[in-house]
């Protein structure tokens, strides 16, 4: 994938405090913006959507330590 983009919430400076995503019609890939040549995580689009929905609705206190 070559359409990588960062969140507008990437932090100060050069914005290296986040992940980047790229999507195709069927998958979403995620990579570390500080190490873009290293491994990526690729998920089917419905799985990625469920993951994001869970992050939005689960209180931080319920995340594992």
C-alpha cells in the first residue's frame, strides 16, 4: 500500500508520535510512524472497524495493564 496517512492528532514537532494507516477496499494496514519500514499489521476492514469502535466505547480503566 502506498497511501499512508497520519492522524491530525499526531502530536507536536514532526508528528512521529502515532501510527499511520493505509487502506484498500478490503483491508486496513497499520504501521509505526517512527519505523515505517518495519512490519505492518493488516486487518480486514470489518475487523479494523470493530477495533476502532471498541477503542471509542471501552473506558481506559478496562484495558489490560
